[in-house]
C-alpha cells in the first residue's frame, strides 16, 4: 500500500499531505488549484517533494531524510494524465507496447501481454489506429491499457472523465467503475466532482488549499462532513460551535458564530459539528406553532431547482445562521416564494446531527 | 467607416504590394540572368566536363559529410539546450549562433590559426603527423563551422515545442531518458530536425569564404562548386554560368522540398479531448 507524506512549496502555495491508501479506490476530491495534480505528480516521481517520504509496499520511492528519490521510470506506479497524453505518432498497439519496449522485454512477451491487455480493454479492433482517429472514450481506454500492461502496484488517475464530453461521460463512468473494481492494484482517483468521488471512492480524501481536510469512507463523509467545503459539496448545512446548555430531554444548545441551534445531545462537552439536511427544514410565512425547536426568520436569497429542472427547489436564506432549505416545487408555488420574501425556517432538534 | 480612413487602408495595401514587387524583382532578375544564358541541352553537356563533375562530386560529398557531423554533434547539444538548465547556457547559445552572423572569411582565418601548423590544435595534431589545412577534411570542417547553427537552432526549437506531457508520460511508462528521447522527443520534433538538416546541407553546399581561406582551391580535393564558380569566372564565363545554374537548381529544389514535404506539421494534432 502507498504511504505518503509530502511537502511541496511553490510560491505562496504549499502542499502538505499525508495519504495512506487502502485496497480499492481512494478518491481525492477538491477544487481546481487545491493541489490534486501536484500531489499525483509528486507520487509518480514527475516532481520532487521538498520534504517527506513515499513508500509503496516495501519499496521506498522517496525519503528526504535518507536522500532517496527514485526517478519516475523506476516506480511501479501507473499514471493516467488528465488529457491522456497518448503518443500521437504511435498507433494504439505501439502506445500500449511502449512501456514494455522501454524495459527491453523480448518481442514475444510484449506481443502476448499487449494482446491480452488490448482485449481486456476492448481495443482489439483499433490496434492500427493513431490516437487522433479515436473517440474520447477510446483514447481513455488506450491510456489505461498503456499503464495497466505494466502491472503497476498503484494506479494514479487524474480527472479521467474530464476530457470527455457530457454525452459519453455517464456511460464511460460506469465502464471505468467496473474496470477499477476488478483491478488487482489500488487506485488513487483525483477529481473535482463530488459525485465522481462518491461513485468511485471506497475511501475519500478531501483536499483544500494543499491540505487534506477530511479522509474517510463514503458513509463517513456523507454523515459527518467536517469542513465547510465538504458540506457545500454535499449540499448540507454545516455549523461548528460549542455546547452551551443541555436539558433532560436530550436536547443541547450549540452556540455557533452566527447563532444558537437546538440539537440532539451528542453527550460530552466542547466543540461539535452540527449538520442540518436541507430536507429537514420546513418554510413558513407565519411563525410556526409546531414542535420545531429551531426557528429562524430571514429573507430568501435565491431559489435553485434541484436537480436542475427537477421537482425540488433549494432555497438559500439570509437567516442567522445562514441556511439552505430544500422544498418541493408545489410548496414554492403554494407559499408564493421568490427572492426577497421573508420566511420562517423551522426544523426539529432531532433532525440535526451533532458530532465531533 | 469614413472615406479618408478607407483610403488610407487602401494606400497601405498599395505600399505593401509595391514593396513586395520591388523585392521580388531584385531577387528574380539575377536568377533570370543566369537561367536565360544556359540552354537545357548545354547544361547537360557541360555537366559531364571533368572540372564541373569533380567540383559537383566534391560538393555533394563534403556537404553530406558535414551535415552528418553536424547532426551527430548537434542533436545531443540541442537536447541539452532544450531540456536542461545549466550555468553558462546563455553564453553557449550565443556562441552556437555566432557563425550565422560571422563573415565566413573571418571563420576561415580563425580555423587556419587554430588548425594551422602554429595553431592551438594544429601543433598538437602535428605531433601525430597530421595536418588539416588545405585538405578535403578542412572543407568539411569549414562547412560544419558555418552551417551548424542552422541545425542546432532548428532542433532546439523543435525539441522545445514537444509538450512536456509526452515526456512525462514516457517517464511514468518506465522509459529512461535515452529511450524517451529516441522514441518520443525525437519523433515528435522530427519535422524541425529534418528541416534543420536541409538548411544545414544547403548552407554547407553554398559555403565559400571559410573554405577558400582554410582549405584553399585545389581541384578535386578542396575545390567545391562555389569555388569552381569563382575560378571559372576568370577563365571561362560560360562555365561559371553553368556551375551557378547547377547550384541555383540544387538550392531551389532543397528549399522547395522543405516547404512542401509531407512531414510538415504531421503530428501537430490534438491527441486527446476531441471527444468525438
């Protein structure tokens, strides 16, 4: 397994990441400029970390303290770049055979292995084509074949779907997922799309401004987001604050920077995260009289259909703290909601999860 | 659009067309002057005379060897200049380009002083009984000296143009730098490298100044086509014209081939992301 601690300073940007992979796919998700590609390049050996240590299984690839730094061509790491970087002057066959030839393997071995890999990736009919004569999805399969034929211990994928147009992306996403699931090696899958991270990642690492802010399973991330970025990705209201009061009914009050919330008491004391699903929030024009312990009053900032042109609408509110509610289209019409209208947002303390 | 503005635009076009016409005439007139003096039949007949034949043979031989030497030395140099950073790189680049602007006669004097009997390298070679000036080897060295910048600059530009993502891909596919150069960098830079070779060959073929200073003018040994033209001018004007026409045809063919070869821009295509 990969164990990496890397530090890389580039101007004002600093990447400082500790990443251990597990069997299966580790999705690294973050916005562009967060350091995703740099991280992959450091792991692959295309750039040299300022400090840290990279090991894969028993092999030490980089150790700043010991002065070890293996060049890229001596690492058992497959790397598929965002734009695939297929050699334009070589046929599909020669692209896939490239790495085996570079190692000087006997012709017969090369032919057998390339043939098997081409077959596995359904490229047998395209062997004599040049990359320019391939579709985006085919190019991606060639790039994968070219890396996989070398039987790497770790496969790095940099935004593998972003070079594809939207029409084919969905189909290829499914195919790629199946392929990765069957791979014997671990995969690090870099993406800016939270959806892709959820689909592909057995383990998900969130990268923000050069740092991993949360690493965990898909479920962990969904249930317990720990950074505003992850919360935004998931469309969840996330707050952070301290418990200031609690009653006998198991309800605690948490004070955040913007106001107080009533939550199901997580026990203990100190700082907690508070997550409120937008679907738990109900909107009213008059003050609600029901059992909602949390009621906030404020104007509507914007209304966004969710999913685009869907049956539900996300309503962003300028309450304190700021909230996003998700209601049905019918509710929007019945209440006559539009931007600037003042509403009451209510939700139960039991609909709120608090965790550390 | 107002009238005067349109007029001034037209005037600019007219000036450009006139200037182009004048330059074209200046270039074309001497060529026509040569071509009208020689009938195709005479050209073929004269081609067989010993003087012309030996000069032609020597020119082709020396310029080809010079080009191959330039490639052998220049390609690794271009690789270093295109991919590495090292102290003194700027100075080296200027030095490599220098022969392009240096008068060839100056180059010839320099070569003579370096390789002559009393020269820096000449004395060392002399102890082995070797003397380079006024030999065919001197012709080749003179040609290498004046023509190498054409190859190196073209090859450096070509290698630099190859996108780093291909070199990176090669490295992650277990290719050591030498293999990556041979199988990725060089093939992708081939159009520039080949045109650099053609330019170098053409320049070597036309070399005169440095050759006559350093190698002299010995028929069959150092008298290349340009030198033969110069000599013939004093004794047999028509022979000089024929030789000139041969050089003209060779040069034109080379440059024309360079413009219209199929290798031009062959790999300048988008490799990925077209998403067809």
